[in-house]
């Protein structure tokens, strides 16, 4: 990323990145690494795509940074499941940060690709219901966050497949250390 872009990106995320509640995402595993790292990757990708497609840079970057802002894993609680976690993340983002409507919609619709797959292959996550209309992005920024999340997730799963156990062990150790303090 160009130096001027790095400065702009850092200015946009500065109120979120060091927030004590956001930092809790470092303890959660997501696609073989920490959720925190995943959120940073998706926000950087969205920032760049936002520049390319002339989107609202602040909204697309913040929404991407907060798109998986829920505590725990998707398997621990029903509200964190594949199709429920976008609403949980949007509610958390509204509670802890002052997000706008564009950001809220982008967070809520970032799993559109999963809702679409669920319609095509209904045996995926049988317990969950998917409505295309309810999950479809309604803004350019929403589409960018959805695409960025998909691209980054595919890269992460491929990249961390072999190191998943090492990352899991590392995060478990971090959790143990943090719980003692």
C-alpha cells in the first residue's frame, strides 16, 4: 500500500483498532488465524477496492473492519452462526462505535455469498434459514465488503490449512495467559 494510503487507512481505523472490545477479537480463531488479523485483511482489501470503485472510503473500510465483530466463534452461540453473525456484528458495531447506515448495511449483508450458496445447496447448515432478499447488499460499499471477505477468506483457508494446529495452539496459549491477568 502506498504511504499516503497507509496514512489515510490508519486515520480511518484509529478509533476502532485499539478499542478494548475490538482487541478481544485477537483471542478468537477465524479461518486458521485470529479474527483480528482477518478483520484487518478484509478492511485493507476493502479500502483498496473502495479506491478503485470510488466508494465511500471511510464507510467501506470501517464496515469491513467490523464485519465479524462478535465475540467467540460461530459455533459457540446461535447468534454467532454463519447467517446470524452479521446481525450480531452490526449490533456490536452500533453499540461500541458510531456506525452509519452504509456501514450497518455492509456489515449485515457481508454473508450474501453464503445465503446464495445456501439457496443452491440447502443441505449446507440445515438449521439456518437464508433469504436472498434479506442478505443482499444494497450499496456499492456492501458489495465491496462482501467480495473482500470472500476473497480474503479463500486466501486464508488456503494459506493456513497446514498451520492451523500451530495457530490454534498459539491462540489457546494467548487465551490462557490473558485469562490469568
